[in-house]
């Protein structure tokens, strides 16, 4: 399980990744963002939290696309 504090242009928010989701997306989260997180918002005692179901890194090319070809 992972609790994240994330920030966008509108402010800071909390996201929760339960164990199944965390195991699936942990490799992505070890790197730098930005990230797109999809899920549902839950409110408890006036505090909203995003419960994540999907995470992806955005704005960065895939590793294979950034490699330069070398001439032999």
C-alpha cells in the first residue's frame, strides 16, 4: 500500500494505492513524473482522497525511442 502527496497547478492532493494497484505500478512510480492517475475520489470527514486504479507516466518518450542509433 502506498500513500502519495501529489501537486498540480491547482494545489496538493492525496492519492492511495492499495496493494494490488501498488504492485502493478510500483516500477513506474520509482521514476520521475509527471504522472496521470485514474481512480475514484472518496471523501472522509471533509478530506478528499483519490483511490488509484491506474497510473501512467506522461510527457516522456519510451526508453527505446530516446536511444540514438550508432553507425557501425
